[in-house]
């Protein structure tokens, strides 16, 4: 049986490996799902992604499925409830940022500004395909993540700095940073996966 070559960051943990193989880098076009993943990347700030991945189901329960319309209505009692939930990262700043970001998301939607269209416009609606051969080559941020971060912050988003935004862009397939020898790397245009 042939061994699959994967990006080095996912080796060693079955949950990371499954995330890499089944989610990371797959182009996401659903605005709510994009928002959820950005919120989770915000929670990751200062932590390892595996920490967030292990708590993802608890986050989804705590934030009621990451429905922005529901989260936007959260008040002080909800913040207090979340601060004592052992299943999630209990950071007041991050919790309050998610609530604030839900309100921004909802105001964008009310104004007819689709979140998916908003973020994908930075790449012309296409995935940026990089050609890294080692994990050391992959940048922490790029000019596009800096531009997108600035635009998100201008809208009012919190925990959306350029490093967080780049990690999120990788996760949601706005950028394909699978290494060139990784079996999940998308093929060049015109070739079947």
C-alpha cells in the first residue's frame, strides 16, 4: 500500500491529519461557515490549532452553531455563561470579539454585502495556489492577508490581524498552501484532482 505524503504540520495526530485531509485548504464559499472558521482562528491566537480543533464541537455548542444572527443578540449573561464553559477557551476578549463580529457580519448582510463575496474578492474569486516545497517557506502573512485584515478591521472585525487572516485564508481554501508533494494539493487548472 502506498503511503500518502502530507504537509508535515499534520503528522503525528490523527485529528490534525483528518482535518488536513478532509477540510484544510478546501475552498469554502458559504458565508456563515467562513465566519465560523474566522472566529475559531481568532480563538487560536496564542494557542496551537490542535487546541481549538479538539474544542471545536464544544465551541459550536457554546455559540449555538455559530449562527451570527443568534450570537449577535448575546448580552452580558451570555458572556458570563461562556466564561465558565470549560469546553472552550475562556478569554473575555475573544468571546466579546465573536459577539461583536457577529454584529458586524449581520450588519453587512443587512446592507446586502455578502461575507463570502466580500472576502473572496481579494483574490478575484479564485484560490491562490502557492508552490512551497517545505513548511519553512510558508509565510505567516502576505500582502493580501494584510489588505484583507485592514478591510475586515475597517468594517469593525476584531481578532482579524494579518497573521490570523492568513491562517484562516489557508484553512478555507482562499490560499492553497499544501506543499507541492502533498496528496491534497489541488492540481493545476484543467487537471482532475
